[in-house]
C-alpha cells in the first residue's frame, strides 16, 4: 500500500495545528505557552507510541543522542518562532515562510560541497526571495510586522536544523526514540521562558480542549502518520506532498480566522510553494 495518504494526512494535520495555535493566540494565550503545550502533549503521545514498539527498548548511543538533542533544539525554535510569527503576522504568512526551510538545507549542503552550483538553482533561490518579498507585504500589504516576518523566516531556519538533526539521528536507529529525546529537549528549552502562571491557568481554562487537539494534531498523530507514510513512499514524493501543510494552514487562517491575502501576497505564496517544492525534489 502506498504511503501517500498517510503523508497527506500528516501534512494536513500540521497545517490545521497552525490554525489551532492561531485560535489559542487570539484567545490571549502567549505563543510560548501554546508551543510548550503542543510539545508536552505530543511528548506524552510519543512516549506511549514508543512503549508500543515491539523490541524498541531504550537502547541508544552518544552519536544518536547528540543529533536527537540537536533536532529537539531545532523544533523548540521552530515552534516558538512559528507561533510568534502567527501573532505578529498571520497563519498563512507564517506557514509559508516556514516552508522555506528546504532552501536553507540546500544552501548548507551547497556550502559543504554536497550540492553542485547551477544556474537553475540560483534562479530558484531568486524566485523564493521574490516570493518572500511579495508575501510579506513589502509591496504595501498591511497587517504584518517586521518582527513577525523575521520570526517566520527564523522558524524555517530552526526547522532546517531539525531536518539535519532528525536525519542523522535516524541513521543510528529507528526514529521513535529519536523523537522522544527530541521533544524532551523541546520541553527543557521552552520551560524556562514560558509564563508559568499562564501555563498553570491553561490547565483549568475552557481552552484546554484546544490545547489537547493542538498536541495531538501537531505532534502525536501527525508524526506517527508521517513516519508510517515515509516507510512506504520515496522522499521525493514526500517532499511534494509536504506542500499540503502551508496550503492547509493558509486556508484555515482564511476560512476560520478571517485572514485576508492580497493578490500580490497570493502570488508570492504560490511562487514560494512551487519553487521550494521543485528545489526539494531536485535535491532529493
């Protein structure tokens, strides 16, 4: 059976999670508190998932732990900056800027000599830059801030760090333990910086259901579906299908949160999604 439906479902859940985070932030919850709860609930799901793996155990080595912790640092930065970008920009812009992560992965690979220089590659990078300029409202669209745009780009950089860490940690063994270590690292990174009083208040609030759904959709179920799908699908196909995430998040923002995009922003979004997907496939 093909893994395409699994990966589509995972990417769609990640997109919906961005929309759920937008709802919680609109309700007044701090972005870092939202990020912490997404990681905490997801961590519990991943621990349960690890326990259900036959023969998985807790065997690891220093090299795997190093890369898993590095992946966790990347996810911590990604969650925090992505949700800050949602607050200071909007869900559609934040999700699309985060999707530029493969560009940074490619640049690192190019600097390290793992990728060849070519005209088509530099054309793709130029197109992504044009798309970012159009999407972020440099052309005059309102409702965005420089801080929100910077956070969205930073979320992409942090996600690129996760890609590297998770890739090399998974080479040392199965990914289940890698994800548990990574998300334990996320909790350790975020906890000192959250509003602890608000975090406690969230447990007794009417929004606790939204927090649970965010953790399930953003981590617990989505990562399970993605890894199952990746086992049955080539990485190239997975790269293409990943475009479902920013599209889903954008439509969620437009339909549920009332986000509006001008023609220039819509064009910028399309340029980024198509170009980054092509570049990802080409790198694979």
